[in-house]
C-alpha cells in the first residue's frame, strides 16, 4: 500500500496466496531472527567471557520468567493487530486510525505496569523456579534491569504489530536490524571493556530496544494516510479497547499459562544441577530458530485471515490456511534435519564445557525431532484468532498444553529423569493439535458472529 491517500490496493487480499504468505513471512522471520539475536548475543558473550553461571543467569529460567510478564502484554497487543487488520481489510479508514491510537495508549499503560510489576516480582519468580544459589544474584540483577525497560519492550511490540496489521512486515525488520547491531556493540563494550558483567548485558538489551522503538514511532508519525500516528490522538477508545481486550486478553492469559508450565519445567530441570540449567539455557537459544519460523507463519496467517475475513473473502482465507500449513511443514522438516545433524556444534557457540554439551544433546534429541507436531497448534490458532474468536484457542492451549504438562510433571514417574521432564513437550503438542483440527473443521470458525 502507498503511504499517501486512501486504502486502494492490498496484496494480502489479492494475488497468488503462497507468494503473498511468503512475502509477508520472510520479513517477519528475519525480523524475529534479529530480535532473538538480542538475547543470543548476550548468551554467547556472557557464556564465553563470564562462565556457565552467568550463561544460566541470562537464559533458561530467567528468560522464561521474563516472558511470564512480557508475554501477557504482547498477547494483548495481538488483539490490536487483529482489530486493525480487519478494519484495514474492510477499508474502514476512520476505525483504522482509531484502533491505532487506542493500541498506542494500551501499550503505554501496559508497559508502565510491566516495569513496576517486573521489578518487584523478579526475586519471587526466581525463587519459585528453584534457581541455584550460584546463579540467583546474577539472574536477579539481569531481570531487574531488563524490566526497568519493560515499557519500551511492550510499546515496541505493539508498534510492530500495528505495521504488520496493515501488511507491512518489512519496516519492523529494519528496526530490529538497527537495534540488534546496537545491542551487539554495547554487549562487547559494556561486558568486554567496562567489565559490567550481566548488568552490562541487560543494559545493552534495553538501550537497543529504545533505538528500535524510536524508529517505530517516527515511521508511524511520518505516514500521511489513515495509519499515521498523531501523538495528540493517543487515547484508549472504549469500543476499540473492549474489542481489543476480548481478543488480546485470552492470548495474554494463554501466554502466562505457557510461561507457568515452562517455569515448572525449568524448576524440574534446575533440580538436575548447574550443568542441566546451563544446557537448558543454551537449548533455549538453539531452538529459537524453529520458533522464529513457526511463529512467523502464525503471525502471517493471523494477518492474512484477519484482512480477508474483514473483506468478506472467506474462501481465500481458507485457502490461505491450507497453503500456510503446507509451507510450515516443509520449513519445519528442514529444521529438524538441521538440528539432528548439527546440534552439538550449536552448543559450542555458548560453552566448551563437555558436561553441559552432553546434557544439551539429550534435551535436543528428546524434543527437536517432534517439532512438526506443533504446526497445527500455531497455524490453526492464528487463523481462528484472525476471525476475532480468541476464547477457544486459549482454552485448547491452556488445558491441552499447559494443563497436561503440569499433570505430566506432577504424576508421571518419567519426571525422575531429565529426558522424562522435557518429553512433555511433544506429548502435549500432539494432543492439542488434535483438538485444533477438530474445531477448525467442524466448529464454524468463519461464521460472522458480530459486526466488525
């Protein structure tokens, strides 16, 4: 779409579907790659310069605890993305503008809450997951500094979601590249030159997010169409906010439940000692490549379905889902082969400790070969949310994945081994995929239940 005038043409509702999906997908996945490089750069530099205790402190349970809060408000942002994409597909310019300014207000208020809550909850969260004593002080420092910039993180995620809602997945990529480069340079300077330890890693990450957010705001402010951000108009409209929360709140709750179940898994992993904690932290960085890909397809199909649903192009939305599932399967199988063949070399990026590497290989082989079982969960839930129906995907995920994982850890004797603990991932993916397939095929997903 041109940045001037009215909404005239939009490739997401026109053209060859698989080309449109890939054209939207690649900027997202490359953008997410650079976003992951924020924390991965921290992990590589910290692990090599400061040792395995510091590596565990900036990854693993620390990252999961951070996602407990950040993920909830990112879920709220997804509600705004769906609303904006539907109005954009329907070419309702007034409501596109209203939704964008409401989203900005929601992000600002939510971000402030994240910063305050995160600072005070960092200690209790780390204790709740049985963080080893030699890791706790470092992890606490990292988390409190990171949450100090929580408002920046939430607002940036909302801004990126706004761009993607109207079909621009390239701009967020450019913002992330700039932020990533800033992050890497600051990591080297603050950790390597000024010897600031994990505090330097956290400060570098926050400053890089500030750079990305400033670019988002300036880009939106300089637009000359209905997608322009005007600071004086930033206000939470009650109608838009209600619709946003109806979609985003279930997604936020789902994110919390994911994090809670992952925190319980982290607690189980920590019980096997520092080697296991460090291996799990490194694995979290390695498997992020798969999650970048599958999440990018999830974002793409949510926007694709949202715009086509808003435009009344139901058959096109359905075809998009089928083609997105096929594309996701191809990419996922390629990733599985990559992990199985090269996994050990990936661990060497983070540590040379042989005990950590051997433990990490056990974890990798228990999870990576089964990534394909998660495809339907991500793609079908994204498609359903694109129609504005968020409750069912949340219930399936909360009970099918999170609840079943908790039961697995609490009841099954497999929890007595590290391999048994992490085996709950593929088991819960398979179960929840079946639920989503049945609902998508027979649940009347595309029925227009309310006016946009």
